C-alpha cells in the first residue's frame, strides 16, 4: 500500500488550488477547489457542489460549500480543464488505489 500513497501525494500536490472532480465509491460526483489532502488521501474541497444526474431534469448542482471526503471513499480524482478543454484529465490516483485494494485481498 505504500506504493499507492507515494503515487498519490505528488499527483495531488500538482492539483492543489485547481478545480477537481471527485467520484466517490458510492457514485457521488463532487466538484470543487482542492485545498488540501493528507497521507491517506483525505481531501478538502472548497466552493464545491454535488452534481446530480437525472434523465428527466438533466444535471443539477447541490451546493456544499467546504467539504471533506475521507480517502477510503475516493474512487477517482480528476483535474477539471478550463473551458474549451476536452473533458477531464484522469490521474494515476485511481489506478494506484485499485492496485492497493487488489494487493490487500
């Protein structure tokens, strides 16, 4: 598991103060500004909102303000590109977490 932590810290350091998308293990999609993290990838997001997707009403955003997500609930971290970009830049963090989970089993 040390490998997953070593890989995620530099990746998240590069994402500090950037707009990020976090998808949690239960499928929630949180968008906000990454303000901090720790060695177990707990993340602190500021000015964030949860995106709720619906086939009837489209995409809605529920404002959350400052939000902390436990590292064991983070499935994917991604930096949001500015307007005109081609989507989300997925990080290696998700792959490292998956490998660490497999190593535990």
